[in-house]
């Protein structure tokens, strides 16, 4: 499983999320259709922890099996 934040952002954008704003190392993405907002931590080139990655997907309402 690719735990890179850029990969997560790509998955979010493919599911209708758009970049709204950024503050420090956190980027906020919003989906106008589902009215959901998720925050993606982007800390340099470091991978995210698996739990954090899956939690963001769950908040976005995206099934984790779509990544397989």
C-alpha cells in the first residue's frame, strides 16, 4: 500500500474532492457533492502512518478496497 500523501491526494481528487486551502503542513480538501471536508497532513517527503491514511479515507467516505 502506497502511504504517500500525494497518492492520497490523487485518490481524493479522483473522487470529487477539490483543494480548498492550506495551513502549515496540512491541506484541506472539500467535496461539494457530499459536503465532506478532510484534512491531509503533508510532512515533506515522509509517508503517512497507515492508521492516519485509512482514517482520512474513512472520513472522505472512500472504501479502502479501492486502493487494491
